C-alpha cells in the first residue's frame, strides 16, 4: 500500500514528455522528423533511467536536458528571442515524494535551466530565483554556461525579425492583445518506487517584453507533483495558465473527483475552459501509473513510454 492508502503498482514505470502546444507553423510542418526524433530521444533518456531503477526526478531532468539541448525546441538552445534581442529562460522542477521544488526565471547563458532548478531543489534554502543575480548564482554553482550565440538559432531569429516588422505597424494597445508564438518543453515521470516528478522549461514567447515571466517557472501552474495524486507539466499561453493555476488545478480535480489524470485534464481544459481563446496543453501521470495528455489547440508535441506502450505524436 502506498501513502494515503492508495495502491501504487510496484515496478510500474512511465514517462511522458512534451515539446509545447499551440498553433501549427510552416517550420513545424517542414521539420516533423526532427521533432519526432527529439521527442523520442528525450523520452528514451528518461526511460533509460527509470528502467534501471533510477528516480523519477532524475528521469525528468534527463528528458528535459535533452530537449533543452535540441535547437528545434523553445527551451535552452533554440529559445524564443525577446523584443530586446536576447534570450530569457524559465524552468521549474518538483519532486512529488518530498513535495520539494526548485524554480528559476529570466536566466541567461545557462545551458540547462532545468539543472539549475534541480540544484535549488537539492541543495539550497533558496527555492525560486530570478534575473541577473540568479544567473550569477548558477555560475557560482558551476553549472554549464554558454555564450549568447549558442542560444540564438536561425529559426528563432527569423521569428524575431517577422515579429519586429509586424509590431512596427501596431499601436501599443493593440500589441497587448496580439497572439504571440510560444513554446516550451516538459516531462513527468513515475519511478519503480512509486515516486512522481514533473518539470518544465521554456524560452517563453517570441518578441516578448523583456522581464516577462510566464507559467513555466511557477510551481502549481507550469509544474506540479505530489506522490499521492499526480505529476503534471503544462504548456500554452502563460498568462491564461497562470490564472487557471493549471497544473495544480488538474491534479486537484483528479484528487477531489477521484477521476483519472486524463479525465481531470479533459474536465479542466475541454470542460471548464471550453471555448477559451487561448492555447492550453498538459501532460501527466497519476499515482496508479495512468498517463494523460490533453490540448485545445492545433498541436502538442509529445511522446510517452510505459512498460506496455510508447508513442510520439504532434497532431491529434
Ligand atoms: N507557457 C509558456 C509561456 O507562457 C509558453 C508555452 O508553453 O508555449 O512562457
């Protein structure tokens, strides 16, 4: 018997990753094999750890690191470029066993923001740090740093240029409501000891106001894990995910209704928020090893692996 009297299947392992949800694009259509390869590599990096008896939190960090290093995903290398022409990254990670988390916002030059978040979870009395001082702390922790040029990809530079030109013809008031291109990566895992973990990492939205922080670094919004309920990682329009407290909302719905993680996502995304004009996406695993994936937009890059099943998908 697991904690709280729930039955946790011994030896069950599972991992789900996402590479962001939103509108489709020419670029995505032209690079489907690269996206699928990246999602598969991430899921395998995590699964490899789980099948050797490793922890859910290690699996989540490994999967996200792989996506951060992959230039096709908007996190780490390949992050969106702000209106100031630089990259600002956010990440968070949560361990469902200890109910401990680490989170970082607006960090630069850090190759793997998720590892910085993990470091905060592990070692320090700091849990959530942001900005230039946070980047300095990462340097002190001897985390891997890269020059600005490492993060800026040709694709994100093209997006930046297009957004810059569009913005030139818009009033400030109108600009506030413009739909922005966005992207994120995330992972959730269940290990053979019944521990759950979740993590999320992002370069945020294209041509955003420097200093903008979305949901991805926020515990309870972008990321949530509790061994007694579920692990959840979200993606989509940060401003709307924040006011829905999305990751916790999904977990709490599963907890209070007793439904599966998939049903909880469907209730929150397709039920309660039906018709909302924003992008929402989520992945999750519950304490029973059930996996869930839901999104209300054109696509959500995702891949999963359990002992019985595996897959990679971008569209419905
Ligand atoms: N939620 C992220 C943000 O608002 C973007 C995304 O998930 O696509 O920064």
